[in-house]
C-alpha cells in the first residue's frame, strides 16, 4: 500500500470514527453545545486510534482567529518555536498546529 493510500485511509477512519462517536457524546452529555461535542469526539477518536503511551506533555486546544494571531504569537515566542505563517495557514484551513517547547520545563 502506498503512503498516500495509507494516509487517505487514516483520514477516512478518523472522520468515520468522529461521526459515529458524536451521537454517543451528545446522549451522554446533553448539556454540550456543538463545539463541545465535536471536541469530545475528537479526543475519543485520538484515544481509540492512538497508541497508549506516556508522553509527559500537555495537550491544549486553542481556537483563535487571524485577528488574535499576533498577540498569541508574541506570547508563545517567549518559550516556543512558533511559525506565524504556518499558524495562519492552519487557521485558514481549520487544521491543527503543533508547537514545540524550546527548553525543558518541570511543573510540580
């Protein structure tokens, strides 16, 4: 199987999983709005398809628009590598963006 086909199948599996999980999330959490239900389905999809492992990191979901990007970037640049153009592209395409901590920080 080609890498492109593997990627296509992974995307289709993820989309199908989210469609199947969202109604269950809504039944269990009737107080969730559409966005909360969508994010819960994404988290469940990641847990179902991901490999259990300890990463010693924190995952944070932030939804911002282009108008807030400069302020957000200025805060992140202090401790993270941040590519503003990649962030702008991610906002426009409604896609994820990963940022890397430049130095190891211990939180106790």
